[in-house]
């Protein structure tokens, strides 16, 4: 499950588990988004949401994720 703030102008969606954009971000009015991501599987039926902040600083630069938690498997 994915929810986004600001909700009215959020260009992100998660149709199959991947977080993707549905808009051209070159001229998008917002450059910062707060995503609330909830991942479930057969072992974790009631997980807590994790907040991912997406800040677009240069549209031509390779994306860099800096606030992703490390998980021991």
C-alpha cells in the first residue's frame, strides 16, 4: 500500500509493489513528497507504515536513496 503527501498532486503510485511515477517530473510543481509505504506478506500481516521522503533536486541525475532502512534477513 502506498499513500503520498501532497495527495492532490502526487505523481507516484504502486500498481504492483514497485513505486513508480505517472507524470513527467521535468516541470512538476512540487519537488518534495512524503510517501507512506506499507509492505505485507504472509508472515507480517499488520506491519507499521514506513515513511520515505522523495526530494527531486536534479531531474537529470541518477536517483539516490538515502533514508532506506537496513534490514537483517
